[in-house]
């Protein structure tokens, strides 16, 4: 699991844009240029991000032209979650988003020092989930598992300062 994003996508019937348009239509809304810009940016690469990361990306890429406001980003992220395109996780009072549509079910290790998320897939976790659900006559629609702790890099960087000086 060296690569943070080692999972490959799953086949989906519609493009995220088509699915979002359909969702908006069902709510009597239209896809605006701002919503389009946000969706394109979000689906240009798989990442774990929060609203502020996305705002910074939009500004950096010059796509926003100052036209995508902070409230619009927050509102659109909520719509993308409701449309089943994004998945939202709460980590240390921070809302973190990632692709759900077209991306396989997976779980996360969360480093509490550097805040990085590492993805993994485990058949054992899925089989525990299915067994527990079966005992309760429960229909599974998904699950979330976040393992918290300290990542390998952060543990390494814990070495005392005196040793680092010797190395210079
Ligand atoms: Zn870390
Ligand atoms: Zn993930």
C-alpha cells in the first residue's frame, strides 16, 4: 500500500456531469457555470479534500476568475454528496470529501499528526460487515471504517533533535 491512491475506478453508466444534471433536474434546479466548474475540478483527479482546498485549487488554476464564491462551493459540495457523487467524512471537525461515484468501496487509515488519509480495501472487513448485518436481518448499503493513529513517516520524524544535528 505504498500508493495513497492505488485503487482503480469502477465502471459507471453516466458521466459525473450527466448524473449531476439529472439530480439537479429532479430538484428543479439547473446546472450553472459555477456548478460545472466545481464538478470539473473535483472530478479532474481523485483526492481527499475539504472546501478550502477546493477553493485554493480553483483560484490557483485560474478557473474561478473570482466567480465561484465560497458559499457556492460549500452549497455545491453538499449537492454533490446528495447526488451520490461525493462521499463526506468528518475528521477532527473538518469535512473531507472524495469521489464516491465511479470509485470502489474502500476504507481509510487517518494519521492524526499529518492528517493524511491512506486508502485500503479488505475482504475481511467486508465479510465481518456482511455477517453482522445478516445476524440482524439488515440490508447493507455501505460502511465506513476509519482507523486512527500515526503514520510511518510521522513516527520516523519523531527522532530527537540531537541526532538530526549529528547528521548535518
Ligand atoms: Zn502522518
Ligand atoms: Zn479514500
